[in-house]
C-alpha cells in the first residue's frame, strides 16, 4: 500500500492540448482545449472528472491515450514516461477508452463477437481460433452478456447492452487503466444503475484503475474516490469525492454542486442554489487570469491579472483560486 | 372545474410493424397554477401524452380513445380550427432541443414577432415591444441587440430562454415543457429552472414538466405522474411519490439512483430490459421486471387504486394490502369496489 502511494499508476504533468482553429483565410488561433492540467491516479482508484460541456474533459482523456498528440506536458505511466512510439505501443495494451455513445461507437455490420475480438486481432493476442472464441465468451461473461448474443449484430441491442459490448471490447486487451468518457450518460436511470454496478464489480475483480468522465455529479460522486473539476481547459479543484461534494472550496465548484437537482423534495426545496450569471465564455476568447472570473461573484482585479496557482490548501485538496482563504 | 382533465387517453401509432399503443389509458387532472411532473423511462409515453394534448402528433399517430377537456371544452375531435386557438394561446410547449423549433434562417426577433402576431391582435410595433419585454422577462441582456441575431449566434441556454419567451408571449394557461433542460449543463439548467419557477409564480400559469430527471421534479413539482409502458403506474403529490412510493416500478427507480443516502452502497438496478410496446404482456406491464410479482400480476392488469387523498397507484401489492377503492381523479364518487 505505502509503495503504491509513492508511485501513482497514472501521473499527468502539465498536459496541454491546443487545436488550431482557422479564423480567416490565412490566420488561425489556438483553441486551448486543455491548458496545463496535472493530476495523478493511484492503482485501483477511480478519479472522477466533471465540468460543463466543452470544458475539455474528453480532450484530457483522449490526449492521455494519445489519440490526440499532446501540445505539451508529460504522461508518466507506472513510473515511466510515455515518449517514443515503442512506449506508446506498450502503453496502449494497458490503457483503453470506453466511449459515451453506445449507439454510434459500434460498427453495425459486425457481430458482437467480432466487435469484442477486434482489439485481440489488432494486437495479435490470440494464437488459435479456439482461444479467441474462449476469450470473447469470457469477456461477455464479465459484462453480463449472454453467450447466445455473440453472433448477433450490435443494432439489435438496447443502449445498456451496447454499452456492455463496448466495455467488453475495451477489456479485451486486459487493460489496467480505462478512460471512461460519459459511459452512462446516454442511458436511462434504471439501466444506468446496472452499468455503474458493473464498473464497480469489474474494478474489484480485475483491479482496474478508472478516469471516469461524466457531467452527472451524483453518478460521479457515487463511483469516484476523488473528483477533479475542470473549467475552460483548466483544472480548478481536486479532492476526495465526499470532501469536494460536501465542502467545495472553489467558487465554480460551489455553484456546480449546489446546482445539482437533488432527488429529494424536502432537500431540493431547502437547497440554496448559487445560480451563476451569464454563459461559459468561448475557449477561443478565454478571459485573462482566472478563467472563471467573468462569472465569479468574488472576482477582484487580481483575478484578471494572473492565473491562480493550483495549490494544495489542505492535505489532498487542491484549488486554483486567488481568494480561497478569504471566501471559505 | 379543473383547468385540464384528461380521461382514459389512448394514442397509437400505426406503423409497418403494427399498432404501437404509445399511450394507453392515461387519466389526470391539472389545476390552475400547479406544476405537474411526468417522469418515466425513455419510450414510456411522456412526450406522446403531451403531443396528444396539443394534437401535434406525427402523421401516423392518432388519438384512438378518451377525452381531453380544457376549461370544460372537449378537445378530442374538436378539429384543427379549435386546436389552432388552443395552441399558443391557451397551451404552449417547449422542447428539449430549441434548435429544432427555432428557424435558423430568421432572426430571433422576427420569429418572436411572428408568434406574437399570430396569436394576438397586436400590430407590428406592439408585437416588437412585447417581444423585447418578453426577452427581458426571461433575463436576456440587451434584448434589442439579441432580437437582431440568428439562433446559431446564441448559446444553448440563451436559445432555451428565447423559446420560453416565445411560449409565454401569449400568456398561456398551461406551459408544457418537454425535457427543457436535458441538453443543458447543470449551472445553465439551474438558471432555466429558477426562471421557470419565478415566471410560474408571477404569471400564475400551470406547468406540465416532462423529464426523466427525478432531481428536477423534486425541485419543481407539486404533483407527479410516473409512467411506464404508456400508462400511469403511480400519481400523487411530490412528497407522497418520493417518501411513500407505492408502485414497484417507482420503488425500483428510487433505489436505482445514486443519492447521498446510498453512498458507498451498491445501487439496486431494476433488472431486465425496457418494455416492447408491440408485445405488451397481458398483466401488469412491469411484471416481467418486478421482484414482487405475484400470479395475479402476470394474469391481469391492476387498475389504479386510491392510497390516500394525495396518492393513487396501479399495483397489486397495494390491493393485497387492503387498498381497493378505485381511484377517481375527480374525487367525486368515492367508494367504488375494484
Ligand atoms: N412517430 C412515431 N411512430 C411510431 N412510434 C412512435 C412515434 N413516436 C413515438 N412512438 C413510440 O411511442 C412510445 C412513446 O414515445 P414517447 O416519445 O412518448 O416516449 P417518452 O416517454 O417521451 O421517451 P423519452 O424519454 O425518450 O423522450 C415509444 O415506444 C415510441 O417508440
Ligand atoms: N478535434 C477538435 N478540433 C477542434 N476543437 C476541438 C476538438 N475536440 C474538442 N475541441 C474543442 O475543445 C474544447 C474541449 O472539448 P471537449 O474536450 O470535447 O469537452 P468536454 O468533453 O468537456 O465536453 C471545446 O471547445 C471543443 O470545441
Ligand atoms: S481566482 Fe478570482 S475569479 Fe477566479 S474563482 Fe477565485 S475569486 Fe473567482
Ligand atoms: Mg465530452
Ligand atoms: Mg420524450
């Protein structure tokens, strides 16, 4: 245990991903989708990543797996930096991704067995047909799919079942680390619970480590050990799940958490929501200094001058705000 | 007399695969100034219920039975002429994705003015003033400038506010909101919900809030209808539905959502798969997924029984427990045996 505390499985340092957006025939501008984000994930841990649409959650996930080439920063996996093509190939057999949309992320012309086996084929992980078949059935069993489903096509399944197919496929390479990008957002609540439990069980059984991206804070709180909050490409707060949910320190997290509609009428009626003014600025025209200052009720001149440092204000609780001490 | 009385509503779609009974036997009453929530899983008939009230169903859809009375006036079979005076004037609707109901090729102002002129006898200038006033009412800054812009120049939250402004321009008695915030981020959702709440109080209109988010209904609604497979499995005040659920589906739904109460525990999902309307079971439509199902549940559908003054449910477990007074949404003739 103590050993694991020292070296996290995933160690992300100053990650940046800028997209070039053309603003005219000869001009372009960098869109800073992810701008200097650092965090670690311990082995067997679930780190939840929340924030509003467009704040850069998916880009963080895809850039870690280098589905996008990072603009800057370093990805250190199991103590070793992922730098060369060879590092990356090895990394890709240990880290995979589950996507949001169970409807469009599966090829409708392939059978369930072929979809799940595709990564096995790509990485040449099975020597015989028999071995491949056994592995597919084992994976289907992990995610609670009936073996009779193997020869059917993805479009014949419900959303929850398709999400299971996607997860079985992600498990094919025997990964240690999975980036789950809104894996339950498209599902009905009753089906959502089935899939959330499955993530829990797989983690226990296979010792998996998750980066769990979602915008539903109650889901994230349920599944995560720690939660990170992003705003406009920056990380603004990171702490233990309960700590951040009960005592958010950053003004944005405070508003985000108070805005969650609580499924309990008495609590909901008594809830003091901190309703923000205005809209999220475009990441192409991000404010100077603190990205949140245009909507922040505590903003001062200093907030427009410089980006607040992402500091550890209590053990394990990180916040990026100039005024953390004064407002809490 | 209630503002809206829906009795035994049946709506079907006639498709190549057969008749899809999307709404089968929905009855409820909406009083002036109240907020009614309709919840249920995808495909349970929430939107079709709303579209039936507005009579804006797809060509293949038809109200095949029942009655919808607005202020005592029967709307089923009343004809398009009557419905045109109802839509926009007495009942307005806003949809999940405001982009589908705003025309991208006209300015926001143009569309607002059109809508106002269609439903009132204001002239162009009066309609313009009313439009600006409405935008101000829904907290749009600099409304004169926003009027000149096209929908794509507005953010999702802003477009939804424009839709609300448009829906409220004619001061309807009922606003139907079909998942108005599902496509929005939580902080923007909070803005819109707060806006709807304050407008509702200010204007005294009734709202039918359709959503799958139990948090949204808990925050907003006086009364709640829970739908499953085109029917109402349970209806009552918000407190009754949340703190005293009486249908096994509602109970399952409450157990399956993450909350502060089941922190650190396993969620208890509803097992099985959602219903196929083309193959409805003979008995209770929830029986195939229900852990408490008894023999009678599989054989026969349970009618709605009264639990108390504020609550009714269609589940045999209650009948077994001695609740057997038929539910009557008017509350006039009590005591009928099931
Ligand atoms: N135009 C149509 N043709 C055929 N069937 C339809 C049509 N519109 C709706 N249905 C069917 O009617 C049933 C109820 O649909 P409805 O849109 O009311 O569901 P809902 O409760 O609003 O779901 P959601 O939460 O997904 O919006 C579904 O089974 C649906 O497939
Ligand atoms: N491939 C891309 N090209 C250009 N811009 C992109 C691309 N992917 C994402 N972005 C932009 O980067 C920002 C962050 O997006 P994303 O990571 O998808 O956010 P989230 O997942 O939090 O909703 C957004 O402004 C988005 O428009
Ligand atoms: S740094 Fe300033 S603007 Fe940013 S959150 Fe803190 S107080 Fe608000
Ligand atoms: Mg995303
Ligand atoms: Mg709907």
